[in-house]
């Protein structure tokens, strides 16, 4: 089942649907995205907002949305984990509401743990340590693990699991989702976000289940760019000459003709450890040491000295930091 500009579907999609939609021209993707935004806006009687991080993806989303609805509000969650260039860029955009989480990143680590490996793995380790019944069920040699051949094997991360390093998946919930939900409750506005299916298995599965406009979810959300790719984002920015945060550098073509940025390629939370073990060197922290040495020093500074103490965490999973 596929979507076109004139069809609206709340049913499930397939891998084939996603591949087909990702192969569409940029013009067609823009048209479908506009249609999804309009549907979301009309169904919610205008009580909507754009979740705006200052990153290139949400910059494209805000531009597309405000070409239809110029007065639509944007919301920036000031977590303190953003590159300073992103914060400076957000300040140049009109009609943006800044909101803050109740807990800063250091407090999240202290109360819950570091975000490391992936949300999936961090959650499993967190629950393994917290709940006895969970630990018994997901023990390395448990009948449950053997019988169902679980995708997650605690044995793979045994050293990390059995270390004294606090680990948790809670950071995003505390610092982003919680303040966003509070804003939504206070205003009645429903979010439009710039997440895309290619970014993770969870986002892909979510789109396949609910589609771009998830009216039936417990927390309804619009993801009208779900079928876009990284190349689409860069093409849009360069084609339409859209201003974006300077931390990305310039948009150029590599030796294979693909677009890339000369600065950061992704600008999520600066100190996040999710996925860093999969990166080629120089990894995000090695790059941070060069581009933002003060942030890097705070990140690596021992916990007892007021830093985040991430050197020990990253070295535990064999990630080089300098």
C-alpha cells in the first residue's frame, strides 16, 4: 500500500512502500509533505506546532510548514546539550517558544545513568540492574533467552552491564519528551516533527505501523517527512538557499557526487553516547575536541571534579576520545 498526493492512509506500510517513496523526486516529496501538514493542521483546527531543534532537518520542516501557515508556532527545547551555533541560529528565527527541562544532563546521569550504546541496550541494562525478575529472565543462559533467541544479548555487553557505570535510556524522556508533553498539555497544540524512517529501526517501524500522521497514538504526532532521506534535506537547503546553523559548514559534493556538509553531519545532543561505538574515527567526541574544546573538556572531566566523567564510560566500550 502506497501513498500519493491525494490519498491519506492510517494503515500499515511495508518496506517496499518506504523504498518507493524514498525514490520519489524532491518535488513530489515536498507536495506529499505539504499535504500531510495541511491534513494535520485541519484535523487539529490549527492547534499545532513545529518541534524545532535548530538542526537542518527541522529547519527544512519549519520552512515547508511556514510557507503554508506563516504564523505557525515553533518550540525549541533548551536542554543545554545543543551546539552553541544551533542556539544562536534558533535566536534568529521568529515566533519560537523556548522551553526547558526540569532536570539538566548531569542530574539525569546522577539519577538514572549515561545514554550509551543505544536506547534499546541502555533500557535493557537499566532494567536488568533495577528489577530482579527482569535480571533472572534475561540472564545470559536463561531458558527464555535461549528459547526465543532474543535480538538483545546481555552477554555481548557483559563488561558494561556488570560495571559500576550507571546506564539508562531515560535522558530523552526527561529532557525532551517530558517538557514537550507539558507544553502540549498547557496549550493543546499537537506536534509536527522532522524525524525520518531511515534514521533508526524504531522510527521505521513506527512509520510502518502508523503512517505520517499518527492520529491514533496515545500522544498524536505528525511526521510528514518520514520518507525523506539525508540527501533530500541537503538538496532542499541548497536548492532553495535556506539559511541553516553554521555548525554544519558548507554543503558540497563528495567524489561520488553525493551532497555532504563540511562541518558536523548530525547535531543531536552534544554529549550523547548512543551509537558512538559504531562510528569510524574521528568519532563525534574526537571531532568535538577539535571544534569545541571547552565542551569536550567538560564532557571528559572526571565526575568528582564537576565534569560529566564520560572518558571512563567511553573507554569501557573501547571508544577513543582523543
